[in-house]
C-alpha cells in the first residue's frame, strides 16, 4: 500500500517526498500535473534534485513511485476510471500538501485550495469506505488565524470565524481545515500549520524564492520601517518536513493540529539584522513610524516591471505577516519530536541570502541527464 502525496513538484512537497523516501519504506502515489509520463518524471527531477543525486532519484522513482497524472481542479483529478480506481485501491493514507499560494488571486485559491481539497477529501472517503484510511494529513498554514497583532497563538485558539483574514489564501485554507473536520470525522486526521517557511537550516540551496526575495529587499534597506523588537515566526523547511513525515507515520498522534513554527523562540528583527551585520551586511536603522509611507511606496513600486518592482510586489503581499508581531506556540510539535526545536533563522539566514542573490533568485536546475537514464527509469513502477 502507498501514501498518496500531493504537491511533490513544489517546495515543501519535495521535502515530504524526500523524507518519506529516506526515512521510511512506503511506496508513494504522487499526483503530478504533466502531459506525459516523461514530463512528470522530469518535473519530479526538477523538485527532487534539491535532495538527491540523479542515480538515487532514479532508483526511488523506479521502485517506490507510481505517478498519477492529474489535476486537483478536475473531477477525480481528471484520471481515467481505471487509474482512479487504482489510486483508491493502492492508497492507505493521504498527505495533502498541494495548494495555491497566490495571495492575490481569489479564483486560484478557490479552485485549487477549496475545490482541490474537496476532491482529495472525496478520495479519502472512498478509501475509508473501501478498506479504511490510516491517516489523512493536511498541510495548512498559521495564516488561518486571521488578522492578529502582538499575540502568541495556540493551536486551539486559531480558528475564529468572527475574525477577518488577510487574503484569499488564508480564507480558503481556513475553510479547508473546516472541510477536513466536517467531512472526515471518522478518519484519523492531522492538520499541520507551518509558519513562514524559509530555507533549510542545513544548506543554503533553495528552490523557493518569493519570501527570500522579499527579505532580500528588506535586508538591502538602510532604514527599516519595522519595530526592531517585533518577532517574526520563521521555520526552516527541513524542520517542517521532519515534523510532518514523523507525525504522519506515527501509529497515533497526541493532537490533531500542530503549529510547525518557532513559537516563542522566534527571533526579533534586531536579532536577525545583527546576525547579518556580523557577516558584513549594513546594520539598518529602525524607524517604525515610516510604516505607512513605506507601504504606500511599496504599493507604487509593485506596479513597476523591474526586479525592484518584483521584490516590492512580494513585500506587498507578505507585509501583513511581517508586521503582525504574532508567533505560534510550538510546544506540541517540539514534544512530538522529542524536544527538538527548529534552528534559529539567524544561524542560516546569511548563506540562504547569499545563495539566492548569487543565483538571481532562481535555482540553477540540472536538466534531465541522458537518454539511457530515461529508458531505465521508465522501465518499472512501484507495485
Ligand atoms: N511556503 C510557505 O512559507 C508555507 C507556509 C505555510 C504553509 N504552507 C503550505 O505548504 C504547502 C506547500 O507550499 P509550497 O510552499 O511548497 O508551495 P509550492 O512550492 O507553490 O508548491 C505547490 C504545489 O501544489 C501543486 N499544485 C498547485 N495547483 C495544483 C493543481 N491544480 N493540481 C495539482 N497540483 C497542484 C503544485 O504543482 P505544480 O508544480 O504542477 O504547480 C506544487 O507541487 C501549501 O499547502 C501551503 O499552503 C507553505
């Protein structure tokens, strides 16, 4: 039997696939958007090369993966009947990580997050009725807590329907959590809510640059329109993946919802910029009363077609999450991981920033290696 994983061509999903390959023995049923089997394998290679050399990747794909070429926004993922049936028959748990993070598009969030999650939940119901579902894990976000200011939020205090949300992403992710609870009451289910996922505490390489680029703009400013002692809840992708994989694979979890965050251990802006200054970056002056004129300038710049415009446009969508001075209690996940807390952002921020700037905020992806390899990978698939 296999774990059905969505989002493995994305940033966090690649970490989940890599963690499951390296630390566990289960096969994976992967939902991948692609026109052909080879395109699907090449897309997986693009995301998984952050974790493996090609030979190791090829072995995992050949022995432990079955690819389902489908789309979350199509009924039954747009799979032919026999493929969908195979998915139902061969999956015994679900890890739903895919989503649209397009905070500006109500339409994208509605389609991918709401309609897409409903499709995954319907799959869960079919597996549950047929043979029982071991676990349904859903990757959510701390953004479901809605508008907040100067708070430490605990898991059970997050959902407050009377509260406004910052954007369609947060609103749709909040309703996804609701659907999971309402429609899968009889299934062991776990909701994971990562905070701002930024980089890897073990290495500088990343394939996701949006938040890094926003931070890079901030790190280049001589005057920061922020309060120096505000905390920002950042967590590295390696910690998030370890938590999700470990808890998904446990026989039983202590809770049904986990913040994957730095919590009260989150650093202040001053701690982060002091650490960057020790690496030679200019130490900024903090001037929080510039916040309103700054966000006006960011709005104006975000319409410009330049790299500054792109950075400003990213800052604009992330801004509410940078000034809310709100952190998410992580004592549940720390206990579940035997006391392990996430690495502090300041310990790996500089290598991440240097890698991202050197590569102009693009991952220097290696292409699919060679003809012979294509044949040997396509030769077999997981049982
Ligand atoms: N990154 C963060 O800071 C952060 C923080 C909190 C929570 N999260 C949550 O973590 C999860 C993963 O985020 P991420 O940062 O890894 O995002 P990402 O890199 O943008 O990956 C998104 C994944 O979803 C897939 N997807 C999107 N639309 C799809 C569709 N219609 N059909 C099938 N697959 C589709 C993408 O496939 P394609 O490759 O085909 O586009 C991709 O594999 C999300 O649930 C997000 O809400 C992320």
